[in-house]
C-alpha cells in the first residue's frame, strides 16, 4: 500500500510540474513577439507540422486569452473575490491583437464587444 501511495504522490507531483510549465509556456506564447519568433523558427527549421503555424498560434493565444477573461470575470463577479479584473488589461490587448490577426474572426470581435466592451476594435 505504501508503494502505491508513493507512486501516486510522484505522479501527482509530476502532473503539477507539467501543468505549471504548460501555464508558463502558454503565458509566454501570449506575448507580442513570441508569435513572430515561433513562426520564424518554424520557417527556418522546417515546421514539424504542416499548415498555417502562425494562424494556429494566434488561435491558441486567442483561446487562452478568452479563457482567462472568462475565469477572472467569474472569480470576481460571481464568486466575489476582489482584484482579478485589475489583471485583465494586458489580456484584453492580446485578445484584440489575435482577433485582428485572424481574418476568419472578423465578425466575432464585434459580437464579443457587445458583452465585453474592452474587446472592441480600436481600443488601446
């Protein structure tokens, strides 16, 4: 029984480290210049995956930004935990930048801005 618990604890610890590293990488990918670095590296070395690397990067960054916006609103507005909305201005900027860079999402930004005015095009 002790061996199983140690193995389980080790697996949980590894999972926690993996999740923290993933969150750190996702955060790094949301930075403005990271997308350019990834695309340049993929072009120079030959992309490991076929297709539009830049488009997929932007879609992932947009997905992450929208998840953070939704979670932080939920934490502050629904659960009543103060302070989360103060962290959103940079996330709004990432979401606006990714929406502008993805031509297939042209109408999405206007629809999102109805509910989240900070995502409206033309905002700083």
